[in-house]
């Protein structure tokens, strides 16, 4: 729809089936939070859960809470809960460690499925930590592996019979473009390669069907659209058909077949728990459950439909009101090809983002020139779209971003 006035968007908010979820999050007064693609807002119930873990389970229960509060089984308990969000079976997911650590594990396992091949395909322009993690893994393996970097337009051509595995991100962190998981995975399997997917910018923002696409392994953070909290443990998926047939390099007692037998030598459990390593971050896992539970009560198709409509409206309004100030759309214009974020390129993007923060619009900057806006449908309103563009236009028209304090780079952009 064309938005001619803020009241047009207020009508959409009144009819929004997801509107009630906003009341379950803490959102500072006057702030429009368009950064849920970096860190989700805090569910109100998370603070109470954290307090219970610290003051009751830890302070009073002490080590007994490993059993009585279910600490020991949290990775599997939460894995079973979160599995439907990514189209997995309950026994195929654990919540554990950081995304990068999980990626290290699953890529190592995937490479062992084709021990005579030495090529892994990755998307060179995507979030670089994946490149760094895999580069570090290949250096440790020291078996002549190489990374073949490709981009969306030549990804299928890059996957041939030399490839042992692909490691691809579902939604591009900078542009928001969606890669075709089904087609790329099918091509990988057609040439005998394993398929590893990073769901950090799609899990919780759009329907994901790992089993429908026949994916082998996947990882995803839970602190973005799933609202698990800063540094929350990550999702790790291993298809049931691979259980007991792979090994991962970060072996530890949580992945042993009988951890409390305290055997000298490692003997892996033959299910997804083999992807665990050591003692888990219990407080973080416990608070992450709140965001997961909220997400499970929401309709993922409604989330996706609202996301597409909000980002369409945002693009329309920015181009109408701010096009003269050098904003060029970087994200796909077609909402079907775009995740729940919009990026515009602007040579003065960083000071503009800083000035926006002071006007209560929280977004972020990705070098060299991307101004990135994330839309979390559970707590962002359609009227927020109008207000965010209103504030953006104001700082551009008044040259507010040119002030000296906005020219200094902070450590985190």
C-alpha cells in the first residue's frame, strides 16, 4: 500500500494480529528499535527468569540444580523447543556455545563426509566471522583445503564435484538478500557435497525448513529475532541421518556417551548431543528460553507477512522523503527476496546513524557505507516505520549529522 499519512499505518496496527506481542517486551520510551537484526529487545519475563536462576536455583539450589532445575539437560530441552522454528525434528537440535564455535564443529563434521575432496564453497561477501572460522579450521586440519568464494549470482556454478561441503548464510547480513536454500542444497547433494547453512538472519524472522530442504547441518544465533539475550547460546542442527556417523573436533564430556562414568577415553554419544562440548552457560540458556517460548506462540507466516509489508513501506517512504540526500537502496526491492531488514548506501552513513541514535532511532552501520535497519515484527509497529523516516528526514534536512560529535567512530558501529 502507498502510505500517504501516519494514520494509514495506524490502521494497519489496529488490525495487526501480532500487536499484542509488543507488550511482552521492554522498549525504552521514545525509542524506535530497528536493530533487532543485531540484538533483539528484552522480553519482560527474562528479568524474572534471570533473577530466579541466580537467587533461587544457584543461591539456594547450588549444584543440586543440575538435576532439580534441569540445568544439565538444558541444551537438549531447549533444542527440542526451538526445532520447529527452523523446520527440524526435536532430536536434531541443541542450544550450545556461540555461533562461530558451532560452525567450526559442523563444518569439520561435514568435511569428513567427503574425505577425498578439498574444496569448500562460501559466499565471500557475507559476515566475515564465518570466513575467519573456516579459515582457522582448515589451517588446523592442514590437509590442503581451499575455500572457493562465490556470490549469489554464481553460487550454483561454483558447486562441482571437487566440493566437499558448502557453508552458506541464508540471509545476507548486509544486503538482506535471501539465498535459495532448497536449490543450493540440492545442487550440493547432486555433486556429493554436504550442505551447511547459517540461519542467523532468518531464524525467527521468516519460515525456515531445514528438513524440507534436506540440509545436513545448520547454525543460528538466538539473540537476534528470537530475543534470547546478548551472547545467548546458539542453535546447532545436525540431520538425524548423520547421527552417530560423524565426529566433531571439540570433543568434551557433555558429548560423551556416559559422562558420569568418567572414562579415560572419549566415546561419543550417537545423537545430536555429540555436538556438545563442555559445561553449559546455564544462566544464558535459561533466559534464552523466554524468547523461544514467545516465538513459539507467534505465527511464523504472520511474522513474515508483516515483515515484508513493513520493509516495503520503509523503502517507499525513505525513497520519497530522503532520496535527495544520497540514499541508494542496497537490499532487494522484491520483498520475496529480502529478509527482515533494509539497507541503504550513503557515503555519510556512519554519522547519520549516530545522529539517528540521539533522535531515538536505533539502527546500525556496516562498512563501507551501509545504513542498516532491522524490523522485528513482534514488537515494531507500522506507525514506527513512519516515525523513523520522519526523524531520519529531520536530521538530514537540518544537517544534524554534520555535528562534530557524530564524526567520531565508536568501537561498535
